[in-house]
C-alpha cells in the first residue's frame, strides 16, 4: 500500500516538474519572439550609412538583442536537459 502511494506521489511530482519546465519553455519562447520582433522593427528602420551615430546605436541594439536571444536559447536548452534528466531518473 505504501509503495503504491509513494509511486503515485513520485509520478505526480514528475508530471508537475515536466509541466513546470514546459511552461518555462513557453515563456522563454515568448521572450524570444519579443526580441525577434524588436530586431525586425530595428531592421525596418535601419539608419542610412551617413547617419553615423544612429548607425552605431543601431548596431549596438542589434548586438544586444541577438545576445539576449542566444541567452534565452541556452535557457531553453537547460530546461530540455532538465526534462530529460527527470524522465531518465524515473
């Protein structure tokens, strides 16, 4: 009886952990989409080559958004690894 109860609790805990990770992945994905939208808008309004100050600012923003997107992909990778670890440990 206790073993069955413990098994059910473990299964419930695993499901909840996986659901939490999936929710985190969706949130990270939404943040990536947000930064991609910012990048798209930035590219649409790219300054002309003779607008040096604006061009430098544009390049800095592009770099910043790309770095943030890469960081978010790394976070997604961590969440996926966590899910894999949870599943493999069961």
